[in-house]
DNA sequence: TAATTCGCTAGACCGA
DNA sequence: TCGGTCTAGCGAA
C-alpha cells in the first residue's frame, strides 16, 4: 500500500472504540478541509511501580494473570524506566479496560499506580509531542476508505487560514425565562469574517437581505444545520453557547424530534456538565470557542479586566462601542406584534458579529497557549491557571522521562490547605508628595528565584551534605540540591530563555505586521505561564505541590528586595516604598538619573544569572497617603506622574469598581491636579464644586451607581451589606440574581441604615439619592486622604465654612 | 471546583 | 448610641 502525505493544522484529537480497540482519531485541517486519520497503533496505558519498602516483587506474568471484572483484560505489561527507576507500563485494548484495571491495581498491596487518569486523547498529544492549532504533516495509508495514520510530525511552515464564524440565537420567553420545553427559538444568526445570515420563520423577513425564512422552527433549525455543515468551520464561536445556545438547541431538537449534528461528518454535539450549573458544548473536529468562557479565562490571567460580562458591557469596554440591547420583554413584543422585526434581525446579527470580534482579538494568544500546553483550543479557552501549568509540566515530564505525580486525595488536599506560609515583603511607604522618583523592579522575580536556587519538589532537602549549607539554603532553612538540575527550574529556564529570545525578535519586527502580533502574543503567553508556576506550587490540588518550595521562593524574594533597599540607602538614595519585587527610590538633589542606572547595573553584577533588576521608569512626582484609621502610611496605594505627564494610579478608590463614579472621577481629578503642578488649591475647588452638585440633587444615576459582586447564594450571607440588601429587595420584586453576578445599586433617600437605603439602580428614579451619604461616605473619603497630605482638613473642603458639621447635609 | 499572600476599607453586628 | 470586632469585597504583587 502506498504511503501518502498530507499537511494541515491539527484541530482536535479524539478516539473511537472500533470493536474491542480504542483508536485515536486525528482531525487535521488541510487545504481540502478537515480530514480525519485513524491511529490504531497507540494503546491506552498507565504505570505501576513496586513500592520499595514493601519489598514485593512483580513480574510480567503477575500482571497478565490479574483477574479483572467485566471481562476486562490487560493487553501487555512491559518493564521500563522512569526517573532512573524501574516501573511497569501496563497496556490495554481500550479505555474501558484501563478504567476497570486501575481501580483493581490501586488496591494491590505494595503496588502504586501512576498516570492512570490522563485522558486517552491527551495522552496521545503528549506522547507524540503534538501541538493543537499548529502545523503538522501526516503520513498515511488508505484502507477500506479510511485513512490510517502511520506517522505525524510537526510541520511549522503550514499556514492555512482557519475558517471561523460565530452564531447566536434569540428565544421566546413569555415567562421569566425561556423554557426549551415550550418556547421556540425565534432567530439564529451566523457571522463570519465577510458575511452575516439570519434564520427565522417570519414571512415578513423574506425580502430582507441576509435572511433565510422557513415555515417552521424545525425547518429553520434544519436549514441552519445544513448551512453549517456546508461551511465546514474550523472554529465555531458563541457567546455563552456552553450554557445557553447549544443546550437550548439540544432541548429544542429533542422536542422537535430532529438531530442537531453539526460536528465534523455530521457527528452529534457533546454536552457535558462540569460542576453544578455549568455545562460545556463540544463538537468533533470543529472547535467550539465560547467567547464568554474565554473572557473569564483571560480575566483569571489578568489579560482583560472586565466588570460585567454581558455582551453590551464587553463591547463598550473592549471596543468602545455602544451596542444597543433589546431585552427579553421587547423581543417577545416584537415577535407578537410583528413590528420591529428588522431591528431584531440586526440585534441578533450584531451579537454574532461581536462574539466573533472578541474571539478574534484573543485567538492568537489562545493559539500560543495551545502550542505551549499542547492542549486543544476547546480546553485552553476554558482552562484555569493550574490546568495550564499542569498541562505544560506533564508534557515536560514526558519529554524528560519523569513520572507525573498523582493528584492528591481529598484528605491530603484538606491537610495541605491548613498549611500557610509568609508571602512577599511590603515596606510601609513614606507618606506625602515626593519629587524625582525612580522605580526599580525585578523581572519575573519568582521564576528567576526558582531557577537561581534550583527550587523543585525533587531537589528539596536532598541527601547531599554539601547542599545543606550552600547557596541554595533558603532563609527558611530548606535547601535545594546544587548537583542535579531540578525539574521546575529546567522548565522555567526554557520558558524564560524563549521569552528573552522573542523579545529580541520583537525589537526587530515591524509594529502592526502579522509577525509582530504573533510574537507579541507568544511573549504574553510565555509571561503568563512563567508567572503562574509559583502560585501553582502552593495550590493544594496541584500534582507538583510543595509548600516548602513556595515558602522558599517568597523567603528569598524578601531577602533580595531588602538587600536592594539596603544598597539603595547606602548609595545615598532614599527608599520610599517596597512591594514584593519593586523598589521606589527618591533621587536626591546631588544625584541624577544616570546615577540610578549605574546603581542598577551594580546590583545586577551581584545577582544570580537568571535574576535581573530592571529600571521600570522615572517619575516627576509621586504621592503616598496615610491610612484612614491610623497614622501609618497606606501600602498598595500610590499615584505617580512621569515626565510626559502620564498618570499612574494604583490601589486607590479610582481603580476600584465598588465605588461610585462621582467619587472615583473626583479623586482622579484631585490626584491629577496635585501631581501635574503640585498646587492643591484647584483640587480643593473641584471638590467643593462636586459637593455642591451632589447637594443640588442634579447628579445622575450613572455617577452614583456602586457595583459589587454577589459572591455566594443570597441566603448564605451572615452579614447583610448594602449590595446583598439591594439584591434581596430585587429578588422580592421578581428579579433573578445568580451567584457571581454584579449588582449595581444606589443609596436612596428612603430607609435608616445604608443597607435599607440601597436599591438596584434599575428601580431607582433619577434624583432619588442620599446626598449626605455620597458626600460623607463616597466623595470625602476618596479625596480627604490625599488633601490631608497637603495640609487640608475636611472642613476646608466644605463650602460655607468650618463651623458647619458634616451631618448637616441631606 | 481548582495559583499564592499581603493589604485596605466599608458597613454590619454586638454588647455595654 | 458608642466603640470594638467581624464579614466581605477587591486590588497589588
């Protein structure tokens, strides 16, 4: 049989049971569309190791003769080596047998099993070193119409543009929610990079361009399904399709007795429950990218910072676009009265357009994660920090022929959670307004410490005498081997090296080019992964958990930043502030910026190779304030202005979402006027004006709204704060408030306590606000700390003079 | 249901 | 009605 070749982008790996054998299926996006290849040579397996102290001996015959329930069989057992220790690799015909066998082998005394919970498809990706979303070349044979994969290798040159499109549905909801048992899908929109299409059943829309009108809902869905099948998408985008659109499609299809098979080769959709309320929708071959899940993932990595996740808020925040919202009630009305159908079409389509736009904005970054962690787009776009780190470590462990540690039991998870350790060092700042500041910080402090001191679970407290007192003895008295490179440092060294290389290339590349944005995404992905490893070490559910390692990292971080501080002072600068990896210093009159640069160089000479103190920047002025309830200066709050008059506000109310706009904006203006020209009189004037505005009752709702997240079920609160009180009142009025949602409330005139006065913004009329509250609890607290540093008191801010008491407002 | 610790501030809550 | 303590949320690194 002749060997053929094909190249393409690896989209997905899955498996199928053919007879008794589990066979891997590789989905490759080739120039001819998605193609699938079978690899039946790859067998499911896990490891079993004799526990040394037990003194038991196991041979091949032992494994092959183990009796398993349900006719399950061990295919083969092979003795091999992992981390220079003998270990048995146990093979199976299929994944069902593997699952049965692992629970039996787990119970055999003296035997320990490993890597038994790695899903088969992922096992394949790891063992074959494949990166989803990257180019590959396959060699295959054609047999009975099936393509049998013989070999698969990376093929970097492959550049096929992926077919990506978004979909969105509108549903009928005569009651509070749409119920897929009764309420039909009204419209379905589809948007790709060039075209938009809307499916509906309203005859009036026949003449509208972009509309495909059907007689019935069933026909509409059928036409949509065949439309999608024709498109052969590589990536299908939705906005919350995991929890809404696709489960709704499933329920409606069941009800209408039809199939909803939009996966590759008309395979069905797979809807999985993950947790109590969350689901996910997955297809074969074609990757489902839920832009909503993706944004949540990106916010966990602080790539995006979003307050509310509804499409309108996101469009505003990311693209500055004011998207019109049509509420469920309005949709019903449009549908019933058949007026405004065109607007509904536009709305439906716009949702798809924006879902697509959001997805495309971050696709490059996600693809880099796929390549690094060797996970498909579906998994990566829904992953947590620990999942990504762990995926990367598992693949590295395979490459280095090291055994992957098992997941901890629930008992050891809770035991681990009891243990805590000390974190970074934060120095109390010198309060006040300062001039001529330099900020230094360590580049990737935690990873560089891990590399420099060879911190890793398996190098911890090694048996060498010499290592006990060498350079890798941590301030917490744990030590790390100096003779053998640790697993974690090896991994991080590689990532750090790659990142430095990419940054060099980035300097050569032209801004705005495709190459530039790819390098940028790669650098960002590497940075995120790099910085997630330290937290992972202290994460109780981590396979590579080590509290001692995490503790050592922070202990050294404290030591290094303190040393920088001491040297700073010894050189004649003043340390204004330290937080974990940064040092703020004041440049005295007799020193220059050049002196700072020289000083940084000097420090770097004494640091280990992987560590690097960087000059973050110079600032014209900086402000630190004292805390509200003490004379101490506040940590983690400051404002800086550089020589281009660019403002940097950190930690203050201005950057917090749980403060009203009126307070935040006024605070920003105050900080800005003070830092720009150092004259506070104008700032005082601004505050007085704002107080007058509040008193007059003219302030608009949008400037009074306070946003706070409801973080638990409403009945689980022991202390009822304003946000909970507002939510409870809203629930009584028939509103549904889920855990995790952000409530927007206003402190109104009616009620005694603040909680009593709190009402959701949507139930409050313009002008109904407690001016006294907003002056004394929002505006003044936000600005007084700052103005106090310049010698002003609260009374100075209040128009009308000092004799008036604060309680006089209202 | 999944990275860490450090830190600030508010408003409720509770007992005198 | 007061002052201290606790609950809660969010941000910095």
